[in-house]
């Protein structure tokens, strides 16, 4: 099993997959190998289907089940060079609307964050529409404070993009990065290294709880709120697509459902 996992890791690294994808694929394959137990080099469609169904029955999301399927397909097709096609349909993703915080709620979350560096981290994630991995991975050289832009490098899908930097945070961020080298992390940990994604998520969770907001919001809701509030401000959806780094406009169009003014203007007959 370990040999196959090493071979898979090497193949993923050669193809320049992200660290996160490599980690996830290897974890999925390890679980699958333990389930299959023997004959790992043989493609058994019935067993793969049984394995994926067991994940669905345990309540795994469609996205997670697809991740397992993609990892298995990669192993047989790219590592073992097995010509047999794994003709299994992808699980349908649930079409949940993104959880968006109102502007007032964003203000409450930020006001509930006592630590000034933590408050800046959340403010920047919201004000620039950043993923948690992007905000913790920011370096001083990624900021253009004169042009009020941020260069996001090697984001999701290994793509670079430019997004806006909120002018309101300019002075605060200048004070934070004063004396830092251009290659230093903006939000470093207490030991000076890169802040972990989980730490950033805990900062948000703590602030949300303290604010008293009962929505099932996550760190990613800051990014959802950024997009929704830009739409409400009348910004063209194509520009929002570029700022978020969405490959497909349909991904961005989800926010039009959240901010639909026609629905909001309808009054209940009750």
C-alpha cells in the first residue's frame, strides 16, 4: 500500500497538483486501500461503487464522494496506467445557496474581534474576497498599496489573479508590515511562520459566536458576502468573476439568487 501511495504522490507532484489536492487524494486512497484490502492493482467497479455508496450512507457530502472517486480514477488511470474505464457517474452536488452576512453582521463580527491583527485578517478576507488559504498565504510583496491591489499567486486551480485592496485598511496594514521583508508573511504565527488555515477559521468562529449571529456562517462566508455586497452596489458580475477568480460565470451567478431585489421587494400576503 505504501508503495502505491508514494507512486501516486510522485505522479501528482510531477503534474504540479497543489499541496492540498495531493494531501486529500492520498488520504482518500489510503481509506480506499484499507477497504479493498487486497488486489489493489485490479479495477473492481462493483467494489468501487460499494465503497462510494458506503460513504454516501455515512452522510458524506457529494463533493467529498466525488473527491474519493477522482482519487481512485487518478490512481488506476495515471499511476497504474490501467486502460479499463471507471464508468461511474459523479454524485450530484447539492445546490445550496451561499451563507451571506449582512453588512451590519460583518460589522458585528469585526467588532467582536478584540485582537487587532485578527480583526485585520478578517477585514482583509472580507474586503478583498479572499479564501482562507489565500489570506494566510499572503506575503508583503503581494500587496500594491499605491495601486490598492493584491496579487493572489497560485490560487485555486494554480491560477494567479488580481483583486482589490480596501483603502480603509491601508494605514493599519502599513503599520503591521513595517520592518518586514518582502518575502515575510503578512499574518505570521506566534513563532514567525505561516498562520495555519485552521487558526484563521477558529478566529472567525470565535468572533461569530461572540457576535451572537446565529447563521451557519464559516470563514468562506466573508468571501460570499464580498461578492454579494459588490452585486448590491451595482458592480458588473463579470468584474466580480475576475476578482473572485471563478473560471465559470455560473459559479458567480449564484450570488444573484441571494441578492435578488425582485424577491426582496415582494411582501408576504400574511
